[in-house]
C-alpha cells in the first residue's frame, strides 16, 4: 500500500481551529497570528492510533469519538488507523461495518497508514509522529502489541529519552482479553514497560496493569458514545413484558442463564439481537427451542446497525444484562437514554448505574432463581411503569470532560507535573470505575464502553480501604519498577551509537561458526568497545554482532531505514543493538511450531531483514519452514540471518556439517545466496568443532548463516 504519511509532512507547526477538519491531514499550515497565539499555546498535538470506521465495535466508536472530542477541545488531532480490518486469525467475528454505514461520524483527519501485513508501515508511521506532543495508543488485543511497540519506538516515544519527545499513553480497554491465550501477559508486560502511562477504566484493571509492570496508571470512567440517535416515543402496550438482549452475544453475558430462568415465567418474551459468537450459538439455539419457551424467544442473529437501534429499543420494555462478569459497559446508559429500565446482574459497573427498584432491578450473577423472581416482578405492568418513570436521562457530556482532562494530564511529561520522574502512582480520574477482572468487550458494537462506579480511588468519593488496597499493591511493585526504570533511563541517555560497516573488524563475519567459548567472549568485548549496550551472554553477543554486521554491510542505506523483523522477542539483544545505532526493529515473540513472521501474514516482498538467531534460533526441524517463509516475505536483496546448532545426530535439534550443505542447497532453490564462503574457513571450523566434541548427544557449536534473497 502507499504510505499515507508522506515523507515531507511533519506534524510540528499544526494550528487547530477547533474544527476537526480545519487543517490538512499532515501538511504544514501558516503561522498563527497574535490573536490566536494564546489559544494555540494551550493546544496539544495529539496522534491517536487505533481502529475506526469501517471497523465496527465499541472500541472503534470510542476511538473515533475521542478524536472528535479532543479536536473540539482545541487540540490538533490526527487519527492514525488501519488500512485493512483485523486479520481473521486475530478476530473471531466479521470486523467490518456492513454496507459501510458508520456507527459514529467519521473523523475527518483520519490517516489509514497502517497495514497488518506491512511492518514497514508501522515504522514509517511512527517516524512521522516524532514531533507530536503525545501518542495515544488504543489497545484492543495483545496480538497487536508488536505493531504498537514498533510504531512507538520509531516515534521516539519511549520512557527515559533525553530531550523533547512524544508522551506515550496506552488507552487500555482490556488489559487482558476475555479469552486469554498463552503469551498474552508477556506481551502486555512488554508494552507497559515501554510506555509512559496507561489509562484504564476500572480499579481492578489498574491492579492488573500494575501487576504487569505499568509504571503510571490512571483510572477514569469510559465516557458514553451512544449509537442509535434520539429515542423514539414509547407508549403503554398490553401483553407480556418484552425483554431485549443486545450486542455481541458471548458466554460471559449470561443469556443462557436468562433463558433457563424464563422457562418458569410465562409472562415475559425475549429478543436476542446481535452476533452470536462461537459455541454460544448452539447453546442458545438449544435453550430457545425448549417447549416451555415456544413462541417467546426471537433470535435476530447478526449485526444491528446503529440506525436500527432506536426503533429496536422502542419496541421493548426492559433491557436485559444478565452478565456473569463485566468491567465496563455502556448498555445501561444506552437503555436509560431510550427510557428503558434495566434488568442487570449485581456487579460493577451495573451496580453503580442501576438503582435497584428505582430505574431497574439487580440480581446476583448466575442466580437462576433470583433472576426468575425478578422476571415475575417485571410481569406486573405497574412495576414496569414505576421503573420506567424512575429512569433519568443520563449525562452524556460531563463524563467526557473528566475523561479528556485525564488524558490531557497524561499527555504532558510526568516530570513537568510531578517534578520527579521516579514517582509511581495510581492516578484516579474524577470518577474512577470499579469492576470485575474480565475487561471491556472490545468487539461488541453496542457494549464494551461505559462508566464504572463513582468511588474508586478518590478518598473524597470512594472507600478509604479500597484506596489503601491499591496503594499497597502499587508499593509492592514500586522498588522493582524504580530499579528497572533507572536502568532504562541511564541507557537511554546515551547518544546514538555511530557505527559504520568499516568500524567492524574483518573477523566479524556474516556467516560464521562458533566452536570455542573464547570466540564468543571476544565478540562481547568488541561490542563494549564499539559502545553497544551491555550484554552478559557471550553467545548471544556473538550471534547478534554478526547479524548486525550483515545488516550494516548488506541492507543499510545510511539512513537506517531497513525494516527489520526480529523473531527473538522483546528481550532480543540484536534489537537493542539495532536501536542503539538508529534502526527501528519490529520485535516478534517466537512461539509455537511456526515462525511468527507467518502469523504476521505479511505481504510478499515487504521486509528488508528477518533475523532468527540464538537464543531463539532455528533448529533442524524448523529451518526449512523459516526459509520458505522468508523467501516470499523478503524483498529482492533482503537479508535472512539465522543460527542453527551443530552437533551429532543424537543431539536434539542439531545439524551436522553435511546437513548445513543441504540447508544451503534448499536455500538456493528458494532464491537465496549465501553471504560468505562455506568451502573456506567456515567449513574447516565446523570440522574442528566436531573434533573437539565431548559428548555424542549434545551440540558442539553454533553456525550463523546470512542469506541474501536474489
């Protein structure tokens, strides 16, 4: 795709008029005159990175409205989004809005510069954002963390860097997803360690973020962004009570509990309107076909467009939210905005939004008997009328003012606000939320964003004991976070390392064999002489130094613009060194039986460098797959650097000298050329390492292969 953020389009110098589309997307504008100078001085240049139309769901709608509200507040806002929707392997449901109908008004200054299949767009977009005041990254799912980290690093928005730089703020809808996977916590910890601050929407989520190492966490209610327009007048209607369950139907929303409770209460009907996710479809269909519910359950399986919501809500009496757990949901506010009382589980945030017996009913979660009792009460027309009269029009603007104030504070360097970069605190918003651990529903078009309670951490509003628990939890992690941050700050103050190809001695080879420990120690000592960040692992230093040499000699254009995908993960030494000399590598954790570049689903010929080296290198079982993936992911002239253990056949994962020749023959067939001479010193050193082997079931060396794609 064409990079929408053009090379010559800096963000510095933008002047906001308060209208979202007042300035060209990323072009410069004339200098402000004196009459507008005071307004401009208070404005921030903010880039929001996240989903927007044609993505659907609560997160995309919230991101878009956040851009609108920040622009209306006078800030210079650009929304950087994805050119394509979520890959199907990362998203269980259709992520696009049908027929292109937006759920909220699109933000005019939207740049769709990011592509899931093009890691180079992550880096290029980040480089164009180096001059903004703050980058707000909207977090949806852990699988997107590598893209966000690559963008933030390219923008220089990492803690500890000297001089002016963008502040990095993660707007975190779910710290961990509803359906967690192995590695999710590790990815989130990597993200939190590399940003200035995190905004969450409940105190429980703040605790989870602290447990994963977030250094500065703020809590603020998620403000409403209600789809559906104005309510439609509703008059009294005879007959059974009409319940409505709305949004993406997932197991934790407890619709199955509601259906079982309805079997003994004939006075109610239920409409289930929304996409039913996964195995829950079979459960709901089976329960709805129960003879006791015959004719009383209507299933409208599919996306509910925003312009159909008002009529749908007007056609029902009560909004049903029998959730097993929740963190934040705007469905109570949505129901009340349309005059409907709410039947909800007695859990936060519902317990703070519904006054039991006044504007709705609360029941214990997963309590079928209590739910049936509430349904019987709702069967009484007088009860329904009294509850409907108790519904008040919710405040839709006040929560946004509090939310924007919290984000504005986070968008300023913490040292300016606190005078001490070593301070760590949970920072509550004016209205702090509280809720169970499961998180916001990031996929639900009409659920997943809403207000939490009004207590939280503010000692003037919430219980002191709750504040004490959170502060105590933060204190347990403070010492470790301070040590880590001091280390990062000291390292980040070092100037960029100037390293040219001719600075590396001839004995640092792109293709080489490690057979003696002294050789690894020599590589580590050389890295210190060159001024590279310190490493305690000599073998990793040997592998990374040769890979860096190959990149500098083969793929560097002098501007450090090569797109490097490092499969060593977020602790990779090669990535640390590459950043130190000016590159912006994309770090991917290697997990499972296939290279993670395959999981990226990158476009053909889109990468400059793929690195797969010790300690996350290849072995005999996966090297062929790595070659195949790299053959189409690398552009012509692209570089693949990998390490493989060498040893006897009994050594698990190792290859022998003859096998290395077979690997190179396979690479040649796939269009690769070896950088180096296997028939010369390299081959001889493999034989020497074999002759020094002391065990017949362990590797005796490590071979580094650097291959250039023809």
